C-alpha cells in the first residue's frame, strides 16, 4: 500500500476520533489527536503525490521535492498554530450563526471560550441536558433566561410570577424567579441553581451573570479567551 492509501486510512481514523472520542487518549484531548492525525494524513497524501511526480525527469523530481517541502512545512506551521486557527474558525462560524458556540476543556477541568468578533463571549451551557447558549455578562447580577429559552425548558410564562425588578440593555422590567435542576458548563456543574426568567419580549438571549461567576474558583480573560475554573470541592 502506498503513502496515499495510508493517508486515507489515517484520515478515517482522524474522523472517527473527532466524532466518537469523548475522553482523553493517552492523556491528550480528542481534538488534539484528531488534528494531529488529520495533518499526518495530508502529509502522507502529499508524500505519495510527490513520489509519483519524482519518477519522471530530474526536473520533475526537483519540482516535486520543492512542492513537498513547501506543503509539509505549511502543514507543520498550521499544526503549531492550531489553537489560534481553531479559535478563528469557531469565532467565524459562531458569528455566521453556524451551530452552537464551543468550549475547550483544559487540564484540571478549566473551560475556555473564544471571544467573538463582536467582542462578546458566548458560553455553551446545558440546563437539564438541553444545550443553552449564554452571553457572559459581568454586569448582570444573576443568571437570566429569555422567555423563549424558558419555554423550551418547559417553564411557561403564564405559570411564572414576574415580581423581581431587573435592568437589561432593553431597559427595566420584571423577571420571575425559578430553580434550575442542573446547570452545567463543561465539567463545571451546579444543581438546584437559582435563576431568573425575563418577561416575553424583554430579552433576546440568556445572560450568565454574577450568581454563576461567584461560585467559580476563578475566571479571567486571556487575550481572546475567557477561562473559567470550578471551585475546588
């Protein structure tokens, strides 16, 4: 089997790891393993192509070697800068409305989220196993759900008591207190979490405010990343 054939096999393995794997492989995050295997598969395919081209004249061989060195060098540079490239790709995809925001889980269970091009952080969370995106907002005193999100979670506005005054970008209004059975951001998880539901039409998105942030061990912004750490038990 030639290098191209091996390249396709490695590509299938990379795709399988990216789709199926959820736990670290030999202590390495599945995404890192999939990225390394994907670049290896491309390198093998390029090597196979260059080998075929090199079987002609010496000029063809020299050209093939030059192209091989250029492409493999480019793959190496892409791998070394993979974190920045992945962050940029995620940010562009989120700004275009392609899928839910993503978080990176680091060592020790820290959760990192990439800043969007509009300067905000959208944090992918789950409430009772349902995916719910939140806008990171240090100015919000509480975790606040929009009426639309609350309805998706089975919290019908007509059954809620809107009695707590709140302020948002759309002005002042009233919100209803609720208790979320389980609120998670990656491995960071809280049970029986108090939150608020905004009146219909008052809030477009959901706010991740101080009642969540104060329960963390720490949170900080590192360049383009928001990094959150769970409190030690």
